[in-house]
């Protein structure tokens, strides 16, 4: 893999070209056209490095990004059960929740390629740059 194609907020395992057993873990903090801001996980420090320097000195082993999904209470927004009366009969509406998922348009990257701009990227119009979209989940109770 070409190290010029690393993605923001992903963690990678790399090694030096002239090293046989010296593996390093890096996390891409931010990406520009010419450089990466990397968090070196072994020493826990952050630095900037040019893409061409990173590509010439290190080889890619694998993407080790941890894709854990946390279902926290603040990710679920509940609508309270609504009661109203129709012809003197109580009618209850079932509650539903909104679950935040990665945006399907940008894949959670918060931006999409823009060929008409010098910045190369623009804010994702589907999620407005949050990287998340809400999905409605109906809860059925008896």
C-alpha cells in the first residue's frame, strides 16, 4: 500500500525499510495535501512528517484500527410515549430511538473529494461534517 493514502483517525502498523523487527504503531491525526500529523503510539508523541518522506522510509504492514461500536446512552435519543384519546379510547404511540451511525456518503470521514476546489475536499453534505447520521429504530412493546 502506498503510504500517501493513509486515512485520518486510522491506526497503522508500519516498519522501517531497513529494519526486520522494528514495528511501529502510528495514528493519523490530520491530513494535508503534502503532510501527515502522526501520533507515534510507542512514544506517545505527535509530529508532522511529509508524505513522500514517510513513504520512502517506512513500509505498510496493516491497518489496525479498532472498530468498536459503543452504544452509549447519549447516542440514543428517545421520544417519550405519547398518549392521546380518540373517541374516548386511549391510544399509545410506540417510542422510537435515533441511533447514530457512520455516514453512508463519506463513510465517517466528514469530508468528500471536491474536484472543483484547491482544497481537494469539501464538507459532506449528507452529515454536515459530523461523520454520523441518525437511524430511526422502532421499539415494539406489548
